[in-house]
């Protein structure tokens, strides 16, 4: 069966979003006082997953299994939550 063009890209994007949502939930549990609520933390998790991927690529780490990707995304989401919390407190 031939591959459908773009199907792999859509699945990879969906997979990244799902990992980001899980990472956002975990980051919300780890960073107390975030004050963004469940939906806000999930959005931060999706954005943080990209940040975590970028940060770990700077360290020379890339790829890995699902658990590794969840760890990387969670670290990125925690970093993003801490930065956003620090900026929000200064206002």
C-alpha cells in the first residue's frame, strides 16, 4: 500500500501535540502556583515541547523513544512555565 503524501507529517504533528499535552499536564503538577489552569498548562506544554526539543538539540541530544520525548517535552514545559511565572510576577 503506497504512503499517502502528507499523512506521515500529519501523524507526526498529532503525535507531537499529544506528547506536548501530556508534558504540560506533568509540568503543571511539578511547577506549583502556575495559575494557568489545566488548559493553559496544556498549551504551555505543547509550546514547551518545542522549546525542550530545541534546548536538547543544543546539547547534542536528539531522537529517542516515546519516554525520552516525553521527558524532553516536560523539561521544556517546566522551563517555559518557570519563565512565564517569573514574567507574570514582575507585572
